[in-house]
């Protein structure tokens, strides 16, 4: 799968060389941030290099250095972390491992060989790029926002404090004053904004993000970057429910409510579990199916007994069958910038339940018709909406039809998003600063 470590990668002459800095580990169980760039890389590799018009290298983290070519113009390069966070991940649970180093020497050797440096996170790779750019007049930085880092930071600090005796009372302030959770979120926001200010263009997914980042950078520096859907992977398949029942003991006579993602405080899966418990106590035939892992996974069997199935991390190809075999996706998370799982579920013909006001609602064309927005964002509110879908199978079926219709006619493919929103930014950034040479990249 991975090419020899001494394989030279010579960017195509005459086109801009783009380095995308993902600074997370790639792999079949990676989260949505990594999956986003895997899909963009697949779309780019499927194009004729002359049509693509750029040479693309996506940098990720790995336990060792490796190169994986996808086409003559597209490749992955993995670099070892300097200060890896796997131990922190084991402590907190669920969150993807990254690199907390302030500077990555190996990346610093390679970045000058590219014309456009694209930041996607706020840790070692991004810090290194911004630091190098201060002394490199050829450096051209752009960025895209994939995670609400301040909100995610607040969720994990709150979760950690609640688990430490003596600090639990500080996790939620009752006096209206800022506390450690708010301080941590503010610090994460300042660090993110400092990195984004170094970029010529910042790409965001939603209108409210655009307004927030425009307040920091100015409206002229902010542009949209949507997400796509792979309709070959994700599509309705009525026959897979029997396989889900046989393979994972999901009862065929219960409403199978699916949750996909990290099973922790950032995704608010416990809110959904409490809703399922309320319904079970009232006699409703509901069953929770959880695809993912995280620190809250161990709490679910104690709350729901045999009314929950824990699948653990699920690779994309198998996940498509899990979607198609369930009845509804319930996704309470408010930390998403996009939430690809919503589009994937809709493409598989599932009704989706989302918190009102969450950015994930951007996937809906007609809220109320192709998906449900939960206004009462409490366990009781989620239970009420799920109960309505149990009581009204006709409504559930119509929501499913409408969701699939929206996915097929309104959601774009990854290639469309690449062509319409990524390639123009990369090419424009490079064209405005033409004159780079033909660099050579070698991973040793």
C-alpha cells in the first residue's frame, strides 16, 4: 500500500504544488476531518492531472514516515508526530490523536517545496507553517475550518473536570461568571484566530462561521467550502436490516435509532441515551445503535441494558450498510462545523434528527420535511420527537423519502465541491504569486 520511503515525489511541472496539512492520523477508523480530505484526495486522483491543474500532497500523522501515491498528481505523506497525544487520548477517550509540538522540523524541511500551504487544524503542522511563513516570502497560506475547536475544547475540559474530585463544581458555574471551561475555550479561540490571520484565504462551511471568521479577518478573506457525498458508498439498501439483526442482535421489531461519531461529551450521546431510556420506561419499542468509540461508551449498557448495541469504530464501507439497516439517525452534537454523518445517513434514506440551531441543519433543504430539528434540546425533547416517529410510521417513511431525494438532487459530490470551491482558491492563490520553481520532495 505504501511506497518505498526513499521514493522521490516530483510535483508536476507547470502547475502549482499544494500541501494540505491535516495533522491527524489517517486510517479506516479516522474521524470526519480526515475522511473529508480522503474524499477530496480520491476526487482529485480521479481527474486527469491536466484537468486537476495542481499537484496535491496531503500530509497526515503516522507512526512512521511513508508515501502513498494515489495518482501522478496526488499523494499522501505521513510524518511522525513530535509530541504525540495518544496518551492524552487514552485518558480523555475518543478524540483523535494529533501533535501538540510548537514546531515540526521534518515538515519544515518539506514545506518550502510547495507553493500553497493549506492549514486544516491548529496544532503542530499549522504552527510550523505559520512560523516558516514569517521568513519565507514565497509562502502562501490558506486554511479551512473543520472543527469548532473552542467548543470542542470546552466540552473536553468540562468532561475532565467533572471526573476530578473537587473540580466538578467548577465545570458548570452557577454565578454567571467565566470559569476554567470558558477560559480554555477563549484560549483555543485566540490561538485559532492567530493562525488564521496569517492566511490569505480561510474557507468555512456555514453562514454563521463565515460571519464569525469575517469579524476576525475581514469579509474579503473568507470563502465557502462545503462537503460532498459519495453516492456509490452511501445509498438505500432495504435488505440489510436482516443482516444487522443477525450480526448484531438489533431487534427487528424496534425502531433502530442510530448514532455515529465519538461517544463522548463533545457529541452529547448521553442526551440521546437518556431520551431512549425515557421512551423505554414508557413502553416504546426503541433500540439505540452506536457506531463509534469514546469515554462515554461504557456508560451506555448500564443506562439501557439490552436496548443498546455498541458496534465500536466502523470503517466507511461497512458503515454505509449500518446506516441503511437502521430507521433513523439521531445526532445531538453541537460541535460540528458540517457533520458529514448527516449527509451520509440522508443518502442512505434515513430520517435525521438534529438540534435546532446546530450547523448540521445546513444539510436540510426543507427542515420538517427532509429532517427534524429538535427545538427542545433536552432528553425529554428528543424523546418526544422519537416517540412521534414511532407513533407515525407514515411520517417516518415520508421523511426517509424526502431525505433521500434531498441527498440525490441537492447535495453535491466531492468532485463538484473540489472543482467549485477548492481548486479555484488554490489556483488563484498560486497565480497571484507566480514564479515558484519545480521543487523536489523526498521522504527518507
